[in-house]
C-alpha cells in the first residue's frame, strides 16, 4: 500500500503559515500591551486634569459645594461624562466632605495621599477602573485629598475593536499569502517538478521519445538538463538492447519452433507406429473373433441369453476396432461423420456399459442434465470413446471408491459435458501436461498415457475443446465444451446409480 504524502506546496505553505502565525502572535502581544499601557497612561493624565480642576473649584475651608455654584456645575458636568465613575474628597481629619454615590467610601490610598501630600495613580485589580489621587492645598498646607475614578470601558472597547481589525488584517494577509504563495510556488517549483515526475513515469513505462524543458530557477534548469541527458543516454541504450533482444528472440523462436516440431513429429511417429502395430497384431485375431461370433450367432439364434452374450462380444470387438482406428486417427486425423447427439442418453448408455463390465464398482455415480438441453453435432462413437476415457481416468483416480458426477448443461452457444471426481487430484505443475500423448501419473505398467490425449483430439475433431481443473486431495473436473445445435434433445431426466 502506497504511503500518503503531502504535496510540496503544502509543506512550503505550512512552514510560511507557521512563521506568519508566530510573528503575528508576538507582534500582537507587543502591540496590544503597548497600546493598553498608552491608553491607561492617557486615561490617568485625563483624570489628573479633571481632578485638579474639581479640587480648585471646591470652597475653602473644604465643604460640599453650594447648589448653583461653579464647583457644583462643574461636578454635575463631570458626572455626565461617559467614563465618569466616581468622585470623593476628604478633609484633614479623614472625613468625607463630598462624594458621589459610587465613591462615598474612603480607601487607604486617600489616607496615604493626605499624609504624604503626593498624588498617585492606580488601576483597579479587575482592570475596569483607574483611580487618580491628588492632595488639596489651601496655600498654608494640605487640608484634604481627592480621588477621581474613571471607567476604562471605552478604552477596552477600543482595544477590542483594534484586536478585531488586526485579526481581520491578519486573516486577509494569511489568505493572500496562501493564494499568492501557492500560485508562485506552483508556477516556479511545483509545475516544473510535476513535469519531471510525469516524464519519469513515461520513461518507466518505456517512452523515451520526449525530452523535458521547464522554466524556473537555475537549479530547476540544471535538473531539467541532467534529466534530458539521462533520457538520451537511456534511448541509445534501449536501441542497443532492443537489437540484441530481437536477435535473441528470433533465435529462440526458431529453436522453440524446431523443438516443438521435433517433439510433435516424434509423438506422431510413435503413435503412428503403435497404431500400425496394433492394427496389424490385433486386427487379424480380432477379425477371427468377429467371424466366429457371426458363425455362433447363426447356431445360437434360438438361445436368447447366449445370443445376447454374442451380441455384447460383437459390440465390444467393434469398440476395440474403433479404438485402434482412433489411435490411427490421432496420428493421422480423418474427417468424422457428425450427427445430432443427445448427451443424457449417451451418458446413460456409457455408464450402463461400464457398469456391466464392473468398472464402476465402489463408485457413487450421479448423472444429471438441464431440461431442454440442445443436442451437439458430433460423431457418437468418438464422443462415447471420449466419455469412456474420462470415466476410466476418474475411476483410476479413486481406487478406494468415491463420487463420480456426469453433468450436461448449456453455457451460451456451447453445451458442456462435465466429468467430476473426488479422487486424489493433479498437482499444478503436472496439470498442463495431462493431454500430452504418453503422459501419465499412474504407476509404470498401469497406463499408456493415451486416454486423455485421444479425448482431447476427439473433442477437437468435434469442433470443441476440453479443459481441466484440479486440486490435490480434492479431485478433478474435466469439462468438454461442444458447439450447441439448434435442435433440442428429448425431455431430460436424472439417472443415479
């Protein structure tokens, strides 16, 4: 499985984005802290001026201003200001001379200012208010102290607006960096690299006809030139390799053709010699057997049981004659006589024939065919011989008994004849050789290696083909595929033994 990797654009833009975010965080901390300190200092200076004016307007000795006096009007105007939070004045004894509703209580700072005579500036612990302290002097000495409290809410609101604006600028800058940076990186780095990667893939696929020319920096241009030089060198090497491979392929093809022709000629010659010898050695006694059988048939015409035996002897002698002729046909194929053949009767007849000879002992045989199975155009004797060879092969694979299935079914324009056994199976390395003449997996003396070879040749002569599937220890499945004719066979039934 190929590991997931991010693109070059992603890596570079990620690094730049991290640097931008870190820079923004550091800059924002410095900027906002400086701005906050400046605003608080300005607020303190404003409070000092307002407090000085209020203290100067208060009557001497210290007392609450009379209604309608300049001090009263000033304090009223001061209370109407947005940032005003409280005003308080104490006399020399620490008694509150004047104070608004929110500033009537004294605090320790007022006592410190009263004793020391030096004003001060203080921000509340929650950061919401600024308190300005000032000593009251009547020319002869300190007669009291005043405190003005202003709210920092307007300044904090301005700071929040500044933060929002700064964040908006940062987001805009970040987006511009991503868009513009991605565009520039794609144009100057990513596109040239992608062209080189695409060219590398074409080379891996065998295409060495094109070179790559990409714009970009000096390093990209040098990489492109080196790549093109490599392509030219590979192109020259491939020409040399192709010429040598072509020469080797021609020589190998000639050798394979010569070897195949030699093997085929030897096989055909061997089969031809065997067939000719068998025809000569078996033909004469076989003809005598068949002749004597005919003579006996006339003498035993009245004995039904013995006549049936003679009929079977004649049929089996004829089959031996056909087998010998089949060997001759394998070495020297001849045109067979084709007719419409129904598979189910053929399978039943073949099983009945072999069962009567005791071939199918200890085997559970199942015969089945699909309804309305089409007939096939074939030589019925050759097709019977093919089926006998396959059944005998299956029987030999199950010496201790087993299950044998004969099935007929349709698949497209073909009729399939299947012979399935539960025998020992065939190993994968031997499977391609099972239809070769004289190849056998049986012990010496127990098989000629011609049964499946003749079956394959018969299937080929009928216009079909035969295939095999097998697993060691699970059995084999031989499938004969024959062209279906337009005629439908008789109603199909199932026969089980």
